[in-house]
């Protein structure tokens, strides 16, 4: 490869990195007044120390313009995107704009990388355009894939932590605490062990304290987590409040159902183990056994013949 062809791209990359470093170094920090206004806008962020660098602030300020590059979205599309982001743990008001801005930024980065690679490898030809399109499409769909992976992992974590939450909530309610006090106690006691579901419970407590109806808060709780068992728990609590039945009894029934479901899942995985072990045995264990058992007989037959 000719050094003269690589030199312009190297200079461009060096200038881009230098400008990036200067932007991060000289972007002013947020004032305390701005942080307090942000805490008033988003009460869930109180007590959490924020340390955004210059790039994060630039991306946040440019998010509306970058998000508009994908076109205006309807209220239904915004609601679906908000639910998907909430399932992954992003409950901020501007999470949708930031997500769309990241997709547009990754599209530009992919186009830049793919175009540079295509120009250096194929030149101004159809191969270069194909490389640009593939890289741009990959960059555009990387945030979507990352969001799905984060959402699936968070749902699994919340599902596994739900039995501990239910057991402690049953103990709190049967000891005489109300539902709100029990949820507050759970968010304090299990915060270090199960931070994901405790953060959601703390958000529910804050919304109830601010005057929202409990049934709406519980419905949003199940919707944000995206876990079917949490939705069932929210539905049971809503029905218990509506019809005046015992919350402790409803929680105990739900806890027993969760234990049965977890035991059935464990039994299902145990039954699948024999079938799943068949393929490694056929591919790796049986050939070794076949060589050990048949190898000496085959050697003797070859010597006799």
C-alpha cells in the first residue's frame, strides 16, 4: 500500500482525536444549580453523584437534533421505545432522544469507517460503496442489539431476585407493616443484593408519596420491568386493593406460585440435560472410547494380515 494514500487518512484521524480531546478537556463542568434543577426534574436521581464528561454533555445537547434526523415518531412509537428503554433500566425523560441520537451517531461512525476501509481497499468502486453500506447498517443496528441484550439480562436478574423480594414482603406485611412501608423496607434492605428491582421499588414508593394512585404505580411497575411474574404480582396487589382482600394472603399465594414455577423450571432443565449431553458425547467422548476399544484389535488384525 502506498504511504501517500494512507497519509491523508492518518492526518484526518489525528486531527479528529485532537479535537475530541480538546472538547473533553475544556467543556465546563455543570454548576450546582444545574444539578439541583436536574434533581427537581428527575427525583430518582437524588443522592446519585453525576460525573458527565464533555462528550456526554455534548451528546446530550445534540440529542434532539440527531433524533430528528430519523424523522418524527408518533406517540405510539415513542411509548413503545420508552417501554423498551425502561426494560433495560433507562427511565430518564430524555432516554428516547439519547437512544435515537446514539443510533444516528453510530450510523455516521459506521459510514466513516466503512467508507475509509472501502476507499483504501477497493477505491471509488462498487466494492467501496458496498463496504460503506454494510458498515453503516451495522453501526445503525448495534445500539438495537445492545438494548436487547441489556433488556434480556435485566429481566433475568429481576426474575431471579423476585422470590427474595416476595418472601421479605410477606414477612413485613404479616409483621404488621403496610404495603408502602413494606416496599420501603425492602428497597432499603435488599439494595446491595438486588439493586435492579430495589431501584424500581424505590421509584414506586416515590411516586406514591408524590400523590399518584397506587394502582397506576403498580401497573407502571410491571410495565417497566417487563417481567411476567412482576406483572402478575402487580395485578394481584391491584385486585387485593380494589376488592379489599388480604394483601398478606395474596402475597403468600404469589410466593407459593413462584416457588412452584422455579421448581418446575429446574426440573425442566434437569430433564433437558440428558438430551443436551448427547451431542458432546457423540462428538468428543465416543470417538475416544472407540479408538481405545477397537484400536488394539485393529492393530492385531493388520499384523496378522
